[in-house]
C-alpha cells in the first residue's frame, strides 16, 4: 500500500453532500479542485501506510469532532471559492 493522506478520501466523500447546500456556486472542475485543495490545506493530514492504518483512520473518522472539522474546512473553502472563483 502506498502512503496517502486519508483526509483526501474524507473530503472526497463529504464534498458532494456539502455542495448541495451551495446551489448557486460553480461546480466546474477547477472550482471543485480549488475547494478540495483549500479544504485539505486547512485540515490536519492523516497519513496511512498500511491497511491497519487506514482502518484506524476510518475509526477516528467516526468521532463527531473529526467530522465537524472536515465539514467546517469544506464549507469555508466553498465560500472562499464562491466569492473568488479562478475560472
């Protein structure tokens, strides 16, 4: 297994649900990429290198604070991109 930032999976999973709240925001590929990048830059990375590490990260994800932090970072990033799109 490669080393990866598990937070990328978390943002990828939560982003579609959150974007439903931003109906007037652009959902072009560049804006979506900007939201992901901004979100990940504002979240503490959780690197995993083994399947056991990935399982541990998934268990940590069940924490309500973990999810709240991820949602806040995505919402903040979506608002920033909405106000200043780069396309």
